[in-house]
């Protein structure tokens, strides 16, 4: 039984070892979120208001609204985070918590306007 314990610990160490994500993960995630957002917007544009009378027709637009909203929000946060990390890396000084929060809010606002066409 004493041989099983070290073997189990070794297996746990190997299983819980940190793994570096692929370099293109952020780009793949961003393109996937962008396509989900565009597909949801297309689905909502094609939906006819006359179909609103029948609640059985509400499932697809509701799913498109939820999926598009979640993907759009994640895309905004991803882009804002990438920009914030790039700015902090170039400046060498992250600043205070208040300045960081203000910068993050400005980035989120800018990315939201860019994603939704400046409306």
C-alpha cells in the first residue's frame, strides 16, 4: 500500500501541472465571439415583427438575443483587457486602483461603441 501513495501523488502532480495556452488562443476566441455576435445580429434582423404574435416563434430570437448579448459582452471585455494589458506593459507603471478602474471603464466604453457601430 505504501507504493500506491507515491504513485498517486506523482499522478496528481502531473495532472495538476500548469499548462501554457496556445499563442493564438486570444485571436481564435475573439474571432469566435465576433462570429457569434454577427450571427445573432443577422438572426434578429431576419426576424419579422409579425411573427411576434405567436409565442412559439419567440425561441430563436430569444436565443439569438442571449447568445449575441453574451458574446458581445465577452468580446468587449476581451478587447478592453488586451488593450489595458498592452498599455500597462508599455508604461511600466500600472498606476493607482482608481486610475486603472477609470482606464478600464473607458476601454470598455470605447470597445462597446466600436462593436455596435458608434450608436
